[in-house]
């Protein structure tokens, strides 16, 4: 049975941990609000860009653009987006487990890791990481997304890979982040929306010139969106995990305090019995 001093030390240690987890919860809550605002700000641009691409691909043969054509190398590139840090529940493990069977089923796969946790997960299982990007989320900005997108596009354009997929956690709500894999390249030719006004559009400059500009921007933005989704999901998962840890620490403190009181009461009882026994012996 633990002594009174040992129990007091344990209570003090758990209280210190509780302060840390509570502080991390507050930091994650502030960051997830900022990440949500970034996603909401990006959605109007994404919707408008998708509508323009729909109209362009309906007007011309999009397959003439190299980013729309399927390659013949038999290789696939998969970019896995995870966090650089832990203490966020099953956030990192969920996306890694989602990607793992896909990698085993496909033939030749070129793995790109965005984030330390995904890199370490697949290295420990014998996978070769062809390219890694770490510390991306410390100062997340569009330039980092553009750099990643250019690297992925260059691998596709060179013919090294037929397809490029990106795997990340999609932020659905503060309590829900869903792992998903989406094809980044080749770009899919989208069907026009039935609710869109019918008729022929006149583009200036021409559709081919617009595609040369808009398709790379579309790829850049898809990578940027994946990073934003993953960042918001990470902060939400960390906030929930630290909230659970803080509550568990509180429960543990109550149990230890109860046990400490029992030990102290037992010690006082023994001392009283010794006093009473000594008094009776003198009498």
C-alpha cells in the first residue's frame, strides 16, 4: 500500500499534468476557430473555380491538356497528410490505417509524406518515403501548398506516375474528422451542372489559354484545401483529446485524494490506539 507521502506526490504530479492538458485544450480551441475561418474563406473561391472549369471542359476537348491525360507507367503516387505532433487522439492513426490497405493493394506506389507522424508510421512498416514535408503546419501558408503541388505535378508530367492521390482527414465538425483519399491528377473532366444556364459561352482569352492558367491553380488549391482540412481536424482532435485527458486527470485526483484520506485516517487511528494503549498501561 502506498504511503501518505507517495500519494501526495502523485496527486501533485497529476495536478501539474492536468494544468498542461487544460492549457493545450485552450490553445487547440483557439487554433481550430482560426482554421475553420480559413476553410470558410477558401470555399467561395473553390466553388467559383469549379464552375469555371466545368464550363471550360464542356466547351473544348480537355483531354488535350496534359494534366487531364492518363499516363502509362503503371505507377501511382500517394501523398499522405498527417500532423507533425501527437496528443490528438486517433487523428494520425486513422488516416494511416485508411491508406495502408490501398498501398498494399496497388502495384508500384511512390509515397510522399506530409507531416512527421505519417512519415514515421510508414517507415516503421518498411515503406520507402520518396519525399517528405515536415513542419508544414507550424506556419501554414499557401506557398507551402503550391510547393507541394508543383512537386506532385512535376512527377505526373514527367511520366513517372500515372495518378496522384492525396489522403487527408476531412474536417466535418469539431467532433468528427473523416479519413479520405481523393485523386488529384489526372484532373477529372467535370460534367456541367444541370442547373447552370444553357448556351454557349465566349471566353476571352480562349478556353485553351484559360485551362493553362486555371488547371494548375485548381491543383494548387486542392492541395491547399487538403492542408486546411487536416489542420482544422488536427486541432479539433487535439482539443477533444486534451479535454478527455483533463477530465480523466480530475477523476484520478479524486480517487487518489480519497485513498490519501483513508491512509491518513488509518494513520491517525493507529496513533490514537497507541496513545490509548499507553495510557491504559500506565494506569
